[in-house]
C-alpha cells in the first residue's frame, strides 16, 4: 500500500497544554506560557476557544472566537507591555469602575446606577 505525500503543516502555532494557571503555545519550535493572571481575556474562555489560535504573521497571534490579538513579543516580554483589562475581577463592578477611572483619567466617571440581577 502506498500513502499520499504529507501536506504542509497548516498551523504555525499550536496550544500544547492548558492548566488552571494558563496555557502553553508551541511557536516556531519553542514553547511560550500564557498565564491567565497576565492575559485575563483567556481566563473564562473555553478550551475550544483557546485552541482556535491563528498566526496571521510571524509576530502576531489571533483568537477569532475571542477577538483577541496579541503580539508574540507581549508574551515573551510582558513587562514591556502593561496590560489593562476592563473585565470585572473578583472585586466586582466597583473594582472594575475604579480601574476604568484610573485608566481613562479624571474626566471619566462610571455610572452610579445600581444594576439588578
């Protein structure tokens, strides 16, 4: 029996492991760790959403189901890229509002209306 010749690899990037702390990417023969603490956009994502990563260019990663774009360098050197998330944290909406005020400056004031639910 003869087999067809293998095709080209279709993905330049691959998620190799997911843990409670983050996930590992295999990229150009090296593994990079993406911690949820530093990249909170992935914390509540499903495994399928994390696995669906694309590499549009050598230094750019994109998760279309999450609409998250990251420069590879921001994973390699997160200290050079302070990340700001406006997603509510364990502190809830009050903490998120405080971060938004800090990030947007003194001209921004969040709504004082209480949310029910």
